[in-house]
């Protein structure tokens, strides 16, 4: 752009902004009410986007914590197999994964780095002297569980293979449980009681934070699976056990999946023409399903805020029509002094865009304030991202251009003589 054109554009922008501020000063109530639609619209759209983005980040982080290179052998699939509806009774009739099958897979799989058996017992109570904590999850795990799920131990250690195989009465506590049972610390070496059975604490896991996927260790007590037989029947549907298989270094999950499928069919003696009676789940299945979910939420945000923005656009157009009428003599003088049509057009367009961006900025400030307040009160990162700020600015500018174009065009097409005579 030539220097002269740049100077002209800057001068136009300055004059238009001054006119907009003057309109805001002279007609405060009218202007604020007109901008309110833009403010509410931007607030609605960006609020939904902010919540959706925060939720997506949280869920994706939790999904990734399940392990991108881990395959879960389970009775039930995470999503319908083949992408179609599947009779629930066929899932119901499937056998549960067993501990012996875990051992068989460990011997047969060459593409696996580790194979672990896991079963969870919910709604339990742990006690230690006068302290107790309810609604905990007792996680019954085989020794290789630590090789698949990273446990950041704050104190103590994980149980050894011999302790796991012998079913020694030991436990590893999540951070929340350790704090509730042993407020003064020093949980390692102490005893806790679950279902009347005593376990010795050998480790405490660092605080992990809440998880929407339910895989946080904060509210878990981890015990050896062979000791868990004293607490519960591991072949119960209420326990819903599963097998975790982690791929060896450099082995793609597709290769591991094929090997697990062949091994499980062999272990369960499934005939070639029979369907699998097990599900192989992995995080990629959840990721593809989540993509459509977040797309729907984003569309909802556009619909919710679209109506407010539409009303706000009409409000801005109304302001601009009034502004054109009030400044008709000025427009006539400008044109009589040689101002081109595009000069007048740009002048009013810039004013409309500036007014919309004022309303949009107010909406963004509201989102920012509420996001900061929500983040401080909840264990949830609800922050206004740069991308959403840019989206809000672009939407505001776009609405300004659309709603201000007709009034600006009307002003640019005026006859200078008639305009000067207008009262």
C-alpha cells in the first residue's frame, strides 16, 4: 500500500473512532443498549467455546493418561463394534477376562512390553485407628500394572513380584486417602483396615488431580490381585476386571492388536467362524468419538450466540443510520471539498467496526472474569485462550462490516448539494 494511502487510511480511522466515541458520549444509553446485543452474543459464543476447549483439553489429557500404546482386553467395548448398534445381550453373555488369561497372554505375546490384570472394587471404606474414609476404590492389580500406568510415588515403594504372587496384605494409598487417614503424614509402615482385613501401607502416590475418565489414583487403594481374592470374587460382573497390554518399544498398536486378538481366540478356543467374545479397546476409539461430540458443542455455541449477535447487528445498523442522518450536512461539506465516495464509505464502516469491537471487547472481558473466577474456585483450568480472543475479535469486526455497510453505502452515495441543505 502506498504511503499516501496508508496515511489516508490512518486519518480515516482516527476520525471514525473519534466520531464513534462522540456518539457514545452524547447518546450513552442508546449506544450502550445497541452494543449490548453484541456484548451478550460474543459472551455467549466465546463462553461456550472456552468451556468446550477446557473440557476437550481435560478429556484428551485424561484419555492420554490411559496410554496411547495400551490396549484394554475387556468384556464391553467402549464404542459399538463396527460403528453399528450391537445387541446388548451378546455383550452380556461374554465371559469376563481372567487372571489366568493374563498369564497366558504374557507368555504368548511377543509384541507386548507388559501385561497386567486389573479389577476395581468401588464404594469401599478404609479405616485407621479413629480415622476413616468412605467411597474409595480398591484397585486390585497384578505386578506389571506399574510398568503400564505410571505411579509417581511420594513415599515408599511399589510391591515386588514375589509379594504380588504370594498375595501379601500390603497396600499403596492415593494422596487423598493418605491425607484423610494419616493427617500428620508418615503413612508408610502404618496399617489400614478394609472389610475387616488388615493391610500394611508400603507406599503413597503423589496427588494427580481429578480425572473425567475416572483413572486418577487419588482416591484409590492399590493392592496385589492375589490378596484381593480374600476380599471379593474377581469373576463377578460387578467388579468388571480387564487386562491391560502395553506395546513394546517401536511396535504399532495395530500389530499388537492383531496379536492379542489371535492369542485370545486361541486361549478361549473360539472357532474360525465364531465372533470374538471379548473387546479390544484403545484410546483412538475414544478420540474419534470425542471429535464429533466437541463439534456438536461448538455448533451449539454458534446457535446460542447467533441470535444475540443478530440482534446486536441490527442495533449497530440503527446507530449508523442515525449517525448518517445527524451528520448529513458534514458529509455534504466533505464531498463538496473533494472527498471521494470510498472515503465516506470507509469512514462509516470503520466507525461501525469500532463500535462492534467495543461491544465484543466487553463480552470478552466478561468471559475472562468469569473464567478466572471459575478456575480459582474449581480444580479445572477454564482459561480464555488466544484463539478464542481472536475469534471474538473477528466476529465483532465481521458484524461491524455487515451491519454498517448499508448505512455507509447510503452516506457515500449522497448528493453533496442536497446533503448540505439537509437539516
